């Protein structure tokens, strides 16, 4: 979701139009409209989560990593069993994942825009 969310709009649209959404669990995003809504939320919040969408009982929180050109082509994630990764816990981990992603990004030569606000430039 991170990589898709941060693609240029035309490139994202091309990939989404060719994407075959396959259901892995009852929580899998299975229609394009819901996926597009989630990708917009990822861009707004600066992180993505997987709430047992790929594998039952497994949850994940992820943040972007920018390279020196300002392109997101990697992400950082924390994954764990749902019993230890409540939504509350994921929300606690989100800023830590974002901060770690930003630190890695800066080591890769990324310079965060000055007007990025309080969301770590995400």
C-alpha cells in the first residue's frame, strides 16, 4: 500500500487498472474503490496498516522511505500477531515507524520539505 500510494497518479492509475484483486482472508480489500480510498488515507496519514488482510491473525504497520530524489521506493514495517497488535498498539507504533522511515530516508539523502508540518513530511 505504501508503494502504491506514493506513485505518481498516472502510474498508480495504470497499475490499479491492471490489478487483479485476490482475496486472501475475509479482511482482504477486494474492490478497487476501497483500495483507492485506503491509498488516499495512506498519503494523508503517512502510514499504512494491514489488519489481517493477507494472513489471518497477522497485522502490520508500515511507513515510507524516500530516496535522495524524493521518491518512495521502499518501506519500513512492523508485523506481529493480532493478539499483540491491537489497533491501539498500531496507532502507538505509527509515529515510531514514521520516524524510523524518515531517519533512513535522510541517510539516503532525502531532504524533507520545510512545509511538511507535523506529520514528519508524510
